[in-house]
C-alpha cells in the first residue's frame, strides 16, 4: 500500500503598510506565501503549487498577487525599513549613496 497526499505550508514574508482595496483604510497587510507539497509516506517531496497574497489586518480581506508583485513588495519593504520610511505601492525609492 502506498500512502500519498499533500501538505500546505504558509510563510509570512513581510508586514507592509498599504491602503486596502476593500475597506480603503491605510492598514498593515501581511504578505504571505502558500506552498503545497506532494507527500509520499508523510514525507514532503516537492512543491507543486506556490501562491502569494496579501491580507489586510483591519478588515481581513485577502488578495492574491503574482510572484513578481510579491518580490517588488518585499524590496519596497526592505528599502522602507532601511531608511525608516513607509512606502505605498508605486512610489519610488529615493537614490542614496
């Protein structure tokens, strides 16, 4: 008998301050990565699904985003923390030496 299945993993990549598209409030959003892996005899072998999304901490609304958008939000988050700024999507990082 062969036992196989799937197992899901949820990773929190960042916490961002964004304006929610659902409630319109500027609130903290969690940037998450959800990975589903194929398991054989309860051992996770390889990922077959990876999805990214944000969730508003004010209203709880979730929005799926692409991997490229998630990467851009992570870069903006690192830049904002480095210089002590909070950035909205679409804003450009000031050039510093």
